[in-house]
């Protein structure tokens, strides 16, 4: 039996050549490694912290001097410092990766994934331990953000925020590093992922059907933490920096003593190790961020960060202190609610104050923090009732989704705090599309009069919404609709028009035109099923119009897609048959949860239903979106039609399967 001599390998931590190779690989491929870390890190960190943490993770990838931790071994004889030439992001799975680069990449992957893991003993309201480690780089007085992408990049970022770290890692390793599925599973296993195969399977669902487009977006500026934009974070506190530096130095001395005490197990009596105690500097009302009143009119980022602090109690340090302490460590008397997918952890840095005043018998405080959350604290002005603490996600909010927040809610309705860029506000009933809106009174502090709430149960005979128009002082001057689905952030309603009416819509439009209002009048009551599910926006896509047999009247097919703040979407396919009233509810013929259907990543849809003509005869109807060139019916009834619609005679309960052919090739099955 031939004997193979093992290749001589040396430990990168103990061999100078291996260390130099690893360092060279890190320096040469630094942007690539930082992008990988940025995608894998938890989106809940917020974009600023995510940028800095991605750089810190890569910069700490090399072992510290004298470190004895075990690590993969790197050949000392090779001179290459990274992946072979020509493999940058394309087909690295087919060309051997230099071991030095592979070793650094694994260290980066492990560190990024560690930010999402919590030991069992770690308090659930605090960030994972890795997120609390001090790390360079540190940026004072500025906030950093990757360059904003378009709607597609935003949709991909939302999809990534809806999955856990191993899935994001699998997705990035395939599309950024070019690894095949087996290579990804092997690397995730080395990074101590519990179920690499499951992570790869779930990652395969992301970016479908256009994986090439998803790969291009993942390499765009939206996910590039090395090319960032900046904005100031603390203009109103700059003059206090000298005094704050002295206080910080004293705190560092005290903190150093506490660390020694903890390590030696000699905690002194009365030591406050609660979240509120640890985060005392962050929870100081004097350190709250406050935005200048006119900043919204002179910034390219029109979202919650541009809101000024408003209300009559913005200087009430006692109220603000109670709100901040309740946020850090809510007592049992405080009722806590969160939008699905929102972390209820304490702030990592002083939050921004949006509002503080008395509304409907309660003292209300609104904050916005670097983790892209809006937090509402409310305490009763009288009586024995407890306070309430509500959390809502606001990732990448914009002119519309950052235009209003519920400041008070009663059994009859809700009051909203409007963004400073709102110039006109009205209310209207979605079930009365031909009735013009009525003016909505707004106070000088931006709080609206009470708006009736949509009925949660019983008869659906009205659906109040607010219609807002942005100021002429910002570029995006337009009107848009928001509806209250029972959470802090109202939901943005949009519309995509029927095919055959001009150029196809590239993205949802505002639902304020006649066609949009008519479609929403038929589908508004289906919004009831979305209450409390963290919905950011709902779009009505009129994907097909069909002439019905025996009379030539037309019916519309609408795909109603709800996108949540955390990413996953829910779809209802609805059939709008001719109706005597413009508010007759549509027929829901299919629904699907956690899907990309009817979005930029699921552009094709086919649906079918049974329909009875006035003559009493039954038909199977089918309709597909713009790219459908033919539909075929099989099963108990057979038939075919060219084009995007089909109608075939069939018994009422006939079991029929519909398939469609697409213009670019391939087939499509009907959604159920």
C-alpha cells in the first residue's frame, strides 16, 4: 500500500509566514470581507452600528499577539494572499480558495454569527454579548449608512431581515463568495452552525426567481459598508463634549474597577448591575437627541430622524426619565407590546425624542432609536392604571412610512402624530370611493383629531383611512393613503394598475386615483386579517382583466400583497366580479403566507376560480399576469386558451388544475 506523506502545515498563530499571509489576505480583500460581515450581522443592530460592527469584526479577525486559541492551519509555502485571480464573487466554488483567505473568512463568519447568539443565562432584553464588546472603529458625532438603493434593494434587505444569521450567511456565501451548496454547508458547519443543511435550504428561497438580479443587488451600494454616507447625530450636544469627556473618563475608571470586581467574584454591596444601572448614561434625559425644527426641509433622508421634538412636556426630565427607565427595565406594572419581529431591548445609545405631552388623559412620550424602532411610553394622569410601553419597527422608513405614528388610541379611534413635512391631511372612507375626503384637524404640535378605527369585527360597512399630502418644500410632493391596523405605525396602501393601460408599472403607485380607489373599495375589508401582524404596506396589483362569457362584462383579478417590517409577505388573490355596488366585497380565491408572490421577486401569478353566469351555467375561469401567453386546464375538465385568460364550461365542483406558459419560457401553476 503506498504511503502518502502529509503536507507540512504550520499554525497561522505561531508561524510568522502564516500570519503574514493571513494579514495580506485580510488587507487585499478587506471590502469583500466587510460586505460579507455586514450581510450576516443582525439587521436589528441598525445600519450605523452594523457598518461599524462589520469593520470591527474583520479588523479583529487576526489573532491577538500571544493568543493560544486553536485555529485552522495555513500552508506557509504559498505566496498568494487571497482567492485565485478571476474568482472575485463569481465562481469561487470551482477554483481553489487560498487557505489564508479561507481561514480569515471563517474567522469573520464565526464572529458575525456570534452577534446573534445568546447564552441561556443572558437576559432576554439585552443584546447578545458579542454586540456589547468594545471594538474599533468608533465614530463620534456622525452616523454612517451605506448608500441607499432602490425599491428592489430595499425589498431584498427586508427579506434578509426576516431570516436568521445562518440563512443570511448561506445566502451571502453563495451569491458573494460563489460557493456551491456543499461548500456552504461545510463552511457553516466549521462556523458552528447547528443545522447547515436547513440554512442552505432556506437561503435557496431568497431572491427567487431572479437570483442573478439578487446577486447584483447584494453587490450594490446598499450592502457596501465601505462606501457610506454620513449625517450628524448630536449637533445640539456638541458644546457639552468637554464636560462629557471628563465624566466619561471618570466612568471608565469606575467601570474598570467593576470589571476587576466581577472577575474576582467580589461584587460590593449595593452594586447596580440591572440594565437600567448599566445603561445609566444612555438613559439620561439630558442626553436625548433632539432634531432641529426645520431639518426635514434640508436633508436627503426624510424619515423619523428628521422629526423634531414636539409637545408641551419635552423639557419634563421627570417624565422622560420614567419613560427611559421603563424602557430599560419595565416593571411588572408596565404593559409591553411589540410589533412582530421588534426587539424590546434597551437602547444602545441615547435615543431621539420625538414627542412628549398629555393626550387623552395620559402623558405620552415617543422615542426613535438607532435600531430603527419607535417606542411609545404612556402613563395615566390619574387613576390606578399602569403605564404602557409599545415597540414598533421602522426600518428604512421614508416619506410615506415615516409620515405618522399613533400617539393615542381609544375604543372609538386613534390620534396620529404627523411628520413635519405633511402639509395637508384629510380622512376618507375606502368603501365610498366617489366621496371626497374631509379635512382632518391637526394641532400646532402635529397631533390630529381622533380618526375612527376600522371595525375589527361585525359588519364591515366603513373603512376610514387618512390621506396625507407632503409639503412642496421636499421633492416628493404627492398624496398617499395610510390605514390603522392596530399598531404604532400605520400601514401604507398602494396600487398597481391593470395591464394594457400604458407602460407597465415598475413599482406600486399611490392609491389615490379613481382606479385605485375603486379596487380598494372592493378589497378593503380583507385588511381585517392583517391586524397586529406588523404590516408596513399593502399593495393591490390588478394583474388581469377578463371578459366574462355570456355577456361580455368584465371582471378584475387582484393580488393583494402585505409586506411586513420584518420582511415576510402575505398574499390574497381576489376576484372582482361585476357588482351592483362599488363596495361589494371581492371573493378571496387563494392565499399564501411567507411568499415572494406578487412582488418584485415573484412577478408572475396565475389563479383560477369557479364562476356562475346569469344563465345558471358554471365555468372555470383562469387569469395570469402580463407575461402569461397561454393557459391550460386539466383534470375533470380540459381546455386551453391563448393569452392571459381562460374560460371553460365545467360543473360547479369540478376538480381542475390550471397551468400557464410564460413568454420567456417555463410554466406556472395556479396559486391556491
